[in-house]
């Protein structure tokens, strides 16, 4: 039964991706689309193989920046979400600033970070953390806000302190929502890092894409995009594994009283 459920989950997207790749390859080949306009899947694979000696080191740079920024965002975002949930004054003072930070286009703030940090990776890490933290904070607040009040009442009646109840009851119940915020952030941290690199860096996938664009080598642009997608998939898988290890599957978190 478990293997059948896994097959039902993975089979549809896998078949869809395969079908799209086949249609893409056939259409580009049959229509004789120039490689500078749209690369075929086969040419992208060949480009990855030919450029691996430069593509892989660039990928490692972007991966390090994206992952570091994500870790910082998670480490700061969850406690900040708890603070904004518990302290209405802090919520009123800080939440609008967080929301405003998300409306800024990266092209508007990247030059400032170039001035402050130069072409070093630390500037890209901070940019990633800034753009990744908002979803984590919002989902932490929403998760805590949806915790039924009787959970706290029971814990406090049994002698627990409010601090213990917050960390051992409220956050445990809100964990699925918090992990939802982590997944949202994980979906674009590497793309954010590559974009920041494109606007100014020494190494990384952003510089790789810039060089490919300047020489009209479209397959290399798709190759870099594939690496960003692959890294994003790996990070989201790590978040999923961490969620299962810490709080179990979705079925384990169903409230038995909800079905009555």
C-alpha cells in the first residue's frame, strides 16, 4: 500500500516532465529552431557535459550562498515570528518593515550591497536571507495564531509555564505551518542568489549566465537554470525530511477529535 501511494504521488509529475521534454525536443528539431533562440533538451545535456569544469564550481558558489542565506533566515525568522506573535508592540513596529523589504526589487538594493560588501559572497548571503525571512516569519505567526486555545489551557492547568507551553506545545502544533514557510523560502533562495550574482560578483551561476548571455550560448543559460532547479529540489527535499523527522507525517498530526 505504501509503495502504491508513493507511485501515485511521483508517477504523474514524472510522466508529465518526460512528455514535456519529448515534445520540446521534437518541436525544436522539427521546426529547426536556432540554438541561439531555444536550446533543445539534448543540446542542454551536451552543454552541461562540455561546461562541467566551470559549471560545477559556479554551482558550488551559488549553493553555498543560497544555503547559508536560508539557514540564517530560518534561524532568525522563527524566533522573530514568535516575538511578533507574542508582542503586539513589536508586531506593529517591525512587521511593516518586513513587508516593505519584500516589495523592494532586488535590482534596487543589490547595488547598495555591492558598495557595502563588494563582490564578496557575504553580500549575496545577506540578500538571500532578507528575501527568504518574510515567508518564514509570516507562516510562524499564522501557525501560532491557529493553535487552539484549549491546548494552552490544558498545559497551564497541569502546571506548565507559559514559556514551556510556547516551546513545547504551541510551536509543536504550529510546526506544519512553519515548515510550509520554510518550503516557500527554499523555493527561491538559489534563484535569488544567482540574480544577486548576475548584478555583481566574481563567481557563481549568475556570472556563468552573464557570460553565456554575452556570447549568445543559450544552451549554457538553460544548463545554469537546470542546476538552480536541481539545487532547489534538493533543498526542498531536505526540508521535507527534516519535517518528517521532527514532527512526523501529516497523518500523524491529525487531531483525532476533529473527525468526531
